[in-house]
C-alpha cells in the first residue's frame, strides 16, 4: 500500500497542514525553512513554499531535484506563487498550520483555504484491506462549538464524561434528550459542504464533486460530529457499505476537496461557505490540477427514461461491486426532470455501468443496467424504459428507496424516534393516511396490518414490499432482523435480513434497500375484507413502499 501524495494547494494563500501519523511538529530554521513532520514522513518548505525535502523511510524523495518542486502556479495571467508573507497559524501536537500568502489581484482576498487530494495505489501483488478511509479534522472546541451539515445546524456538546452511554456514541444528556454522533449524518452526495464554526471563524470541507466517494446516491455518512470534529469519509462501512479491499494494480484519485477557512460572525460564515461552494462546483473539474490521473476533459451523458419518468440515474465503474455499496470506483448520479430527461456532467472518460431505478410509482424491483463508454464531450444515449406495473389495487407510499412521506421520516435524525412508532397498527386502505398513520419504520416486535377489500377473479396477486432499511439492535445485540408476512392469517413470506445498523443509529429514511415481490394464488384472496399482516419477529424494518397488484 502506497500513499503516494498528500497534496495541499492554495487558491490565494498557501496553507499546509499535516495531520497523518501521530503527533505533528513544526520546526523553523534561521533561514526561514519550515519543516513539518510526523512519524510517517516530513516535508520542508522554503520561503517560496516550494518543497526542499520530502523525507520518507530514510530517503529524501526530492533530493535529486534541482528545479523548484511542489510549488503552485495558476493558468490565468501566467501566475507564479511567490509569497510575501509567512505565518504560523497553529503549532500544536495534532495540527500544524502554516500559511504562505501572496496578495492576489482577484477579488477573493478574504478567502483562505487549501485543497487536498490523495492518490492511492496498490502496487503490490496482494489484496490490501482498507476497511474505512477518511480524513479527520479536529477544531478548537472552545473557539468553534457550532456545527453545520447543510441539513442541520447546532451546538456540538463536548463533555460526555458524566452522562450515561445508551449505545455506540449515543448519550442521554441531563435534560433527558439524546445526543449521538449519528445525529449529524447526512446524504453525502446531497451535501457539498459542512463544517465547524464560532469565535469569528469557520472551518469547512467543500466537496464540489463526490465522484471518488464509496457508496451510491443514498450513501449517508458522518460529517460533523461532537467535539468540533469534521470527518471526510472517502469510504466507510456505515449502513451497508462493503469491505474496502484494494486489489493489486488498483489505483484511485480522491479529491481535490477544499478545506475552507473563513471569518465573520456565525451567520456570515455559514452564508459565505454556501456561496463559496457554488464557486467551487462551477470550477469543477479544477483545471489547475495537473495529473494524468485527474482528467480535465470530461464527458457529459444525456438521455431519457420512458415509462416511470421520475428516476435516479447512476453511472459507476466498479463493475464487480453493487453500485449502492461500491468502494473502488468513481460514481456519478443525477435525477431525471419531469419529462424523464437526464444529464450527468463531468464524467471521467472510461467504461461504466449505467443504472436507472424509479423514484416514484410502484416498480420497486425495476433496475436498468447497461454498459456504456463515456468519452470527453457530449453524448446522447437511446431512451430506456422503466416499465410501470399495471393493475395496482392499492399502495402505501411510492418507491424511491426511502421511507419519506411516512410519519417522522422528515424529522432530524435522533436516537429517540425509534421509540415512537406503535408495536401494532391497522392501516385501512381508502381511509388511513400514509403521512400520518404509517410510520417511518416498524421498530418494535409487533404486527402492522393493512386492511383492504378485494374480490377473487381467478387471477393471482402480486404484493410488493420495498424495504428501505432492515436493522438489528445494538442494545439487544441482534445481528439481523426478521420479517414475517401473512395474508388472512396464512403465512406468505418470511425472511431474515442482515443488520446494517441504520434504524438504531437514528436514520429516518434509508439504510440498505431490498425489493421483495410476493406472488399470491388467486384462491387465497377472500371475497370482501382481506388483511396483510407485517410482523417484525425481531429487529426493525423501514418501508419504502408496499403495493398490491391484480395480475392479468
Ligand atoms: C512548535 O511547538 C513545539 C512544541 O510546543 C515547539 O517545540 C516548537 O519550537 C514550535 N515551533 C515553532 C516554529 O514555533
Ligand atoms: C530544528 O532545526 C534546527 C536547525 O536545523 C535543528 O538544529 C534542530 O535540532 C531542529 N529541531 C527539531 C526539534 O527537529
Ligand atoms: C523565491 O523566488 C524568487 C523568484 O523566483 C527568487 O528570487 C527567490 O530567491 C526565491 N527565494 C527562495 C528562498 O527560494
Ligand atoms: C525527515 O525524514 C528523513 C527521511 O526519513 C530523515 O532522514 C530526517 O531526519 C527527517 N527530518 C526531520 C526533521 O524529521
Ligand atoms: C509478491 O511479492 C513478494 C515481494 O515482492 C514476493 O516475495 C512474492 O513471491 C510475490 N507473490 C506472488 C504471488 O507473486
Ligand atoms: C443534474 O441535472 C440538472 C438538471 O436537471 C443539471 O442542472 C445539473 O447540472 C446536473 N448535475 C450534474 C452533476 O450533471
Ligand atoms: C472499454 O471497453 C472496451 C470494450 O468494450 C475496450 O476495448 C476498452 O479497452 C475499454 N476501455 C477502458 C478504458 O477500459
Ligand atoms: C459490462 O462490463 C463489465 C466489465 O467489463 C463486464 O464484466 C459485464 O459482463 C458487462 N455487462 C454487460 C451486460 O455487458
Ligand atoms: C401487539 O400485539 C401483540 C399480539 O397481539 C400483543 O401481544 C401485544 O400486547 C400488542 N402490543 C401492544 C402495545 O398492544
Ligand atoms: C393459501 O390458502 C391455503 C388455505 O388457507 C393455505 O394453506 C396456503 O398456505 C395459502 N397460501 C398462500 C401462499 O397464502
Ligand atoms: C363476492 O361477494 C359479492 C357480494 O358481497 C358477491 O356479489 C360476489 O358474487 C362474490 N364473488 C365471489 C367470487 O364469490
Ligand atoms: C423481539 O422478539 C425476539 C424473538 O422473539 C426476542 O428475542 C426479543 O427480545 C424481542 N424484543 C423485544 C424488544 O422484546
């Protein structure tokens, strides 16, 4: 396993930090050379912020280079980075932050930040297990107690020592409420920025593209946490992601993302980072990045979906992994517009699998899979059909792989929501309201019944149960969840699902998705009132949509 480059660059000032590998030290010599070191490697900069030495395993990796190296310049105006100011911002054992600054003619003088990226490759001959892969940024708790992940803004509690631990990093606070690090999880591909702020400053991770992250469109991850911590997870194991194994020859370019530092009062720094994120997105892919593993020439794929027009379109290249849980490749996604048209920009040229699944209606099992080759420039694909099932007699919710529109699903994540859904409930088709009478998840042992009228007509029925999450329990040490389904007291389906941890960690809309299609013989339909009973034998289930179809 080689960690080839830990890159840091600037836009307007050059800020360099080194946070890997234990304690970091900063040493400045009389002639102004700055050495940042930890127990993995060290790097020495001259006054022009060029690298003089790069020490690793007893070797100097730039020892034979005579020209300026590891320096920054920019394309517009033939710019060269010749800093006139040097500052030590922080010199502590877990963070060294130095700044080289050059006044810049652009109007973004207030901006501070540095870009980071990683190139990782397995140039050995054995598979290397990486499991989780992340950057962790700890900020001053006392100075910057506020955290924001776009969806949620609040104060990060700090001292949990005296508070009862309920489960994995979940505490009950003195006012009876709960705090968990999972409260500030969000859908990463819907979250271009998040950060920590207070005391007149803000520190943010801006990710103009999430092409390099593990997981699919519904990948949820820890972003900000308690104790003023930011996490930039490149690949994680949370919520069903697979083991991250890198095979011999595998390589991947992660980033760049921007570590953005701004100043102003609390309201200003949040407004400002949202503004800056738009600028970064417009500049993606960064044309200052000169690296053969970071193509600037990208492809745009356009097309349309017929049948079910509302759909998610995914393009990814890790063929031997399912798109939702992929770890090794690049992944792009977008939704169709109201006419079924889609566009996905800025795709690295290469071979991909195109996946399309519905975001409305009842065809939860529908999945278009097609191999495509993306070239730089625009390309239009032939229309693809997402056939809508016909003959749906009734449905609870619509499929989109989320429990949204059910009660509590739109609340902010917290441990306590799982306490509220009832053990047993009865939902009457035609009378009950799924926003109010159906809950985001069936979190207790018990039975939820759907009562409806039907009339046998010699044809079979199809019951679709789309499951947005299936979770065991940490408190009861359950590594799986079991669901039993009956029609008019006759068992029609029973299955055990592996625990993905979504429900007990406070997720309210999704975890790992399953689409179950259950065929019901015609003779099992009662003339008049019928009852489908969903029994949680143990664990918990979050439903995406349930529907009942009369077949031809
Ligand atoms: C950084 O802090 C360390 C530990 O306090 C100290 O030994 C070192 O001299 C400091 N470096 C500079 C350049 O101030
Ligand atoms: C800092 O650099 C000076 C000059 O090269 C050297 O004498 C000293 O030992 C260094 N200190 C540390 C802690 O590396
Ligand atoms: C920085 O770059 C300028 C311009 O190329 C050069 O004159 C100067 O000597 C350099 N300073 C150092 C310390 O390398
Ligand atoms: C930097 O790393 C090189 C190579 O590992 C080593 O020889 C050197 O002593 C290190 N320098 C500092 C200041 O840690
Ligand atoms: C893998 O590489 C090591 C070290 O280079 C070598 O000893 C070993 O024989 C190689 N194994 C295989 C299966 O090629
Ligand atoms: C997603 O589609 C919208 C239009 O529906 C478009 O404005 C946007 O740029 C697309 N995003 C990407 C990454 O292509
Ligand atoms: C893409 O696939 C085609 C065959 O379908 C193959 O010829 C080509 O080498 C592949 N390109 C890459 C970049 O893997
Ligand atoms: C798509 O490409 C992958 C990788 O080349 C290959 O394994 C797979 O069989 C292809 N699928 C189809 C449907 O052609
Ligand atoms: C739910 O139904 C089961 C089976 O009828 C029953 O044993 C249990 O007491 C019910 N739970 C509540 C809270 O009523
Ligand atoms: C259909 O009904 C019969 C008679 O009640 C029952 O034995 C059988 O298990 C039922 N099958 C299904 C699939 O519901
Ligand atoms: C179902 O019941 C209705 C009246 O409730 C009756 O008119 C109809 O014939 C019955 N159908 C079957 C197939 O038994
Ligand atoms: C749910 O039922 C299972 C199996 O019957 C049991 O082991 C578990 O303790 C029950 N859970 C609760 C919270 O009662």
